DNA sequence: CGGGACATTGACTTACTTCAAAACTCGTGG
DNA sequence: CCACGAGTTTTGAAGTAAGTCAATGTCCCG
């Protein structure tokens, strides 16, 4: 059973859409984005991955990766060859189940993303994004209220279906309302309940 | 090994978000929509399922279903208890692999949906929707050019992140351009290449 | 044949985008 | 150590795609 560690530097690509799918990757340290692209140059960030998150299983079906995975800071990933996983999963049911759960969680989170993209206004999208990020950091033992964004306004915009200017303006608007404090990529969430209220659709 | 068949009439619910996850379902005959909803009444159609499609695996992680599955016409589904599947998958690797592939295909298709929702104009969304539907029907042996929509304009709109009026207007616009012929839920795709051209971003 | 749900179309409004300019951040080299 | 410049973020003003509101048309199903 070979499980190896691999380093990916800031800006480097772990795998590209179209690459042969041979392994999945678990983020050990660092931060990634996943991007889908069309032949005509259209792009969409479909997710951000941090420590513990699994990447690459969207390639199981076709045998080819479906997204580009790009490091947003120097990172280390654990390489999990799919063949090994399949064989091992048969002998160790909990592992099998873990993979199923992880994939099902990814599907749920994609559905959340669709809900954001399909039916929310810019303020609600940004609030949802920040609350979700804050929550994920908290679960990993980091502060839920004080965060440093690893991605640019443009990357946030792509993920949320907004232009970078709109993301920036929305941050400013939420700050003006006293819900948070922004300074470039430093974010302080000063009123999480208020943010949740925005997310729930208050026009306030 | 118990695998049973279940009938779901038009408008009925197969399972609801929050229901205990005990089984997955494969559509035998008929047509379904999957809907996510928030406490505050916001709704989003996340997919449409037809013969052969699997539904419900988004519930594996939490043990609760994550969407409502609602029949858009009288339908029959094959009930696949998850416990059985897990056990059987261990003995029959191809079955295991089939589940993995199906989930990974769902993730890919969700990424496509995010791309549509996040970065396409109404015409491109509608074109993408029709082409994808046409393709799925063709793969099942139906005509790729002549289709009867099972869902309302509102449901299409929810899926595409548009209002029903916009969907209707967009159909009319594409018809005026000679790419298709609409009459209520009857659609004739007269120029699939042209539609694909619209999808690729032609402003024509 | 009539009523209710669904679809189309038009006129007007709005949230977000686009285009443009200024300010901040940070690494590099003079 | 400070100045420069590239990349990013913020902010403003004007434009536009899609939303909203409202009226009319069409199709079933009882």
C-alpha cells in the first residue's frame, strides 16, 4: 500500500481537467481551488479545499479529471491511488463508507452552491460564502471570526457567480452595516448573527 | 437481497429532505425533479432524473436525505436499500465501482450546472439545458430532436437560475432565430449545431 | 363548455456589469 | 532604505440583462 506525500507550490497545478485519473488527493496543509473550464475560455471556480478535504473523485466515472486543482498557497497533499482504495475498501468497510460519505457531502455542498448561484442576491451569496468558510475553519480549530482569505476577489466572484467589483462592493456594504471588518484579505466577522440574518433574506 | 419496485404518481413525493436515508432509488419509468429548499422558503431545482438515473445518494453522509424528490409524471422506481448495497458491493467489485462512477458523474453534472448558473447568459443556459436533455433522451433511444418537456417553465427557470418569464422569452427568441420550434411543452430542435453555437458564446 | 393552471408578451424597474480611475500591497533592485 | 512597478482592491458613473408587474392567450380536464 503506497500512500505518498506531494508538495504543490503556490500557483502550481496538482492536476488538470483531462488528465488521467489515477489517484485522489487529500489536502494535508495548504489551500486549493477547483476550476471547470469550457473550450471557449469560460471558467468557474467550483470549490475551495483546505486541510482534510478530498479532491479528484469527480474523475472516477470517466477516468479523466474533470477540474483543474490549483494551489492558492504552498501546500502538501496525500496521494491516494484509486486502485489501492478500491481494493482496501473491500477489506475495510469503514473506509469504503468514508469514501461514500465524502462524495455525498461533496454533492450536498454542490447543491448549496447551486442554491446560492441560482436564487440569491450578491449580499446573500457573500454572506453564505463567509459563514461557510468561517465554519470550516472553526471545525479545524481556527478562529471563526478572524480569517485571512487565500483567494482573490476574482476567485470569490467566480465561485459566487459575481464580478470581482461586485464582491468588493458587497464586502464594503456589509462592513458599512457593521457586520464585518474588511482590510484587503483580512476579514473580521463582528456580527455573525447579523450575517446569518442577511443570508436568510432580510432586506435590511 | 430485497429489491422492490415502488410507484409514485404525478406530483407525489418519493422522499423529502430530512427524511431518514435508508435506500437509494433508480428510476424505472417516469420523470423526477430534485429540489433543495431553505427554511426561509427559498427553493432550487438541482436536477431532473429519468429512466436509469439514481436518486438519493446525497443522503449517505448525514443519514438524512438532502433534497425532495418529486415525480413529474406517474413513475416507477426500484428501491435499493443502502445496507444491502454496501454488503453486496464488497462481494461484487463491479457494483461497487458502478456506485462510485454514478456519484462521480453526479458531481460532474453539478459542476456543469454551476458553470451555467455562474457564468452564462439566459440564452446559453437554455441552450445548454435543451442540448443536455436532448442528449440524455437520445442515449435512451428517444428522438434527440423532438421532445416533450415534463417540467413547467417555472421548474426550468429554477434549475437555470432564471424566472419563468425569462425562460419563456428565451424560448421565443431561439425560435425566432430558427434554432427550434416551441409549442408549449413540445420542442423541436431544428438546428442543434446552431444551438451549440449559441452555447459556445456566439452573440449572434 | 367553462374554469384553473400554465405560457406568452409588453412596459417598466433594478441589480449587477462594464468601463475607468485612483489607492493600496508587496517584492525587487537601485 | 526608499522608490518603482505589477498585481490587486476599492470606488464611481453609465449601461444592460434579467426581474417584476400586469394583461392576454392557450390548453386541458372535469
